[in-house]
């Protein structure tokens, strides 16, 4: 019963995420507020559906959702959408949805196209891995990665608007870029989002190390996932350091936000599916 309900929630999530992504694009082009409000409402539905699906998975499996790739991708999607919704309501930045919501959509399409029903079944966590630190590790990873996805969207928006202005043409009243905030606002918001996510990523690595010591007797073993998590941490630490100490803003900061999220994606997909290690879901 719970398994079938979880499956229903997953497909509601897929439909809501797909529709809201399309509607955000339509809203950018048409400026119809009804379309924008509908896109936001569908995003809220997607957040609710993913939350319910994760809770049902935790009830049926008896552990936090990190035993396989399907469970982590669900939490990844939830983190992205939750942080995005906060940014939309807090900063009145609905245009950001057109650049952030395609990310959970693509993650969900990856689940549908590459994972069969047998790969989505809840798996037992080995006794050595059962620890309360796993819960903290999952929560910090979910919101850190979600926030980095939002900073990626802000970086893309900044680069698009800068490219438009560099041509010497102002965004027309009907143009998509006219929906974007000023460059300074986009740059400052990206900085705030990274500033929020970086401590969470730090806690994610720390709690992961404590969990690893509990499970395997060592805090750090240079597993590929640990290595790439450290690389990602260094990229964002460099972003914050360059901004605070050398005044890096604008285009360079936007590109660093884009490259940082590329490292986040490789930390998950490249490591978990292509590199053998303790965190590899494909092995």
C-alpha cells in the first residue's frame, strides 16, 4: 500500500515538475501573471509530492533516503525546489524558475530512463552504516546541493543579461532578459546563496567523515566521492575567498558559480556511476 502510494507521489512529482518548468518558460515570453502563478503553484505541488514520497520511503525502509541513487536523486530534487521556492518568495524572482526547474526535471528524467523498478526498491542499509550521522549528512547535502543549483541558475541569468548588454542593445520590453533583475542584484543574490550553501557543504563533509569513521574506522580514505567533495568545497571556498579578499564580482564570479555546480554534478554522477568506490551506486 505505502509502496504504491510512494510511486503515485513520484509520478505526480514528475508531472508537476515538467509542467511548471514549461510554464516558467511561457511566463518569461508572455508576461501573463496567471501563467506565472500557475507555475509557482505547480512547483509547490512538486515540493509536497517529493516530500511525501521521501517520507513514505523512510517509513517503509526504516532509514534516511540514501541507500541508492533513486533515493538520493529524490532528496536532491527536493533540495533544489525548496531553496528555489524560498528565493522566489523572498526576492520576488520568478524568472529564476526558468533556469532552475530544468535541473530537477532532468534528474527525474534520468531516474525514469536509467532506473528500472528493481533499482528503485528500498534497500537495507548494512549494520555498519547505521548511524544518526547519516541523517545529518543527508539533510546538509540536500540543502547545500539545492542551493548550489540555485546559484548556478543565477549565474546563467547574469551571463545572459551581460551578453545582451555587451551588444550595446538594451533589453526590449518584450524581451526575455527584461524579466531579469539588474546585474548587481543577480550577482549579490548568487553570492548570498553560495554563502548559505558553503557552510552546509562543510557540515556535509564533516558529518560524512564522522559517519565514515563510525562505519569503516577512518575519517578519510580518499574515496573518489570524498575527493570530489573536497574539490567542490575548494571551488566554492575559492569563490568566497576571491570575492571577499580580491573583490571578484560579475562575470568571473558567475562563471565560478557555473563551474562549481558542474563539480557538484560530477561529484554525484561521475563518482557514483562511473568511478568505483564506497559510494558507487553502479557497482
